[in-house]
């Protein structure tokens, strides 16, 4: 889909700080994060809403999001929880018409920071954040060896 920003990211025609990629799914940092580490997981094949997304692809998207949430707990982000959210359709506040799962790291007692982040949505050092999450992914993988 030519005008979809997420499809442009998949095709390499728009920048993104990638966290994970395989043949079907791509995960990258949100450019307007609610919290440091806020990551989006998308199917590489365009699907506007859940109705357009095959169930097996939804499973793959969630599997990657699940792994990222666990990795964030093992990263230097100090997360001890996560929100995994899909906003499906305009009425559900979906702002980019391409299915995407938000993986937002959380910490106990961060309600005010979360609320502030939800309003301000400012990015920080994307490369350092990506490095922290990838290190968490490595730690998670080493636990399962």
C-alpha cells in the first residue's frame, strides 16, 4: 500500500529504529513514545484493521509482542510490567491505518509518568533504547538455552 507509512518502513523507504524483524513481522520504536521503550509490532503484509488480518498473522504479531514485553523486563529499562494494546479502527483511536500492537514497558508506581507520556509523547535516545531492549532479548534467549 503506497501511502501507508508502516509499509514504507517495511520497504525501507522510511526510517525506523528496528528492534526485531523476521519474514512476516517487524518491530520498531514508536516515534512518539508514551514511555521509553514503546515499541510497535506490525505484520509486514498490509492489513488496515483486525478484520483484514489473518488469525495466524495476529498470532505471530502477538508472539513477538509477548517476547518483547518479557525482554523489556530483562533490559535496562527497569520494566516490571507492560501494556500490550491494539487500537482497532478509528473509533478505537487507531491513527495509522495498518494493524499494529503497542508494547509499552511499565514500572510499578509510574502512573503519573505514564499519563504525562501519553500527553507529551516525546522521543528520547532511540539508539540507546533499542540497544537496551535488544540486550533484554539476548538475556531472555539465554534463559531458554
